[in-house]
C-alpha cells in the first residue's frame, strides 16, 4: 500500500515538473517571437528612413 502512495507522489511530481517546464518553454517562445518581431520592425524602419542600405 505504501508503494502505491510513492508511485502516486512520483506521478504528481512528474506532472508538476512537466507543467512548469511547458509553461516556461511557452513563455520563452513568446518572448523570442516578440523580440524577433520588434527587431524586424526596427530594421525595416531604419531601411525605410534610408539609414541602412539593403545589399
């Protein structure tokens, strides 16, 4: 009976770790995406204002 309890606790811990990892990875992906869009917008603005020539 005690072994079953340990298995349940292990599964719960695994689920928590996976959920947290997924949330962190998802957050990082959003941050990377937003930073990429922002840098593209800044680059496009610089090209449009003629400060940087497209090779």
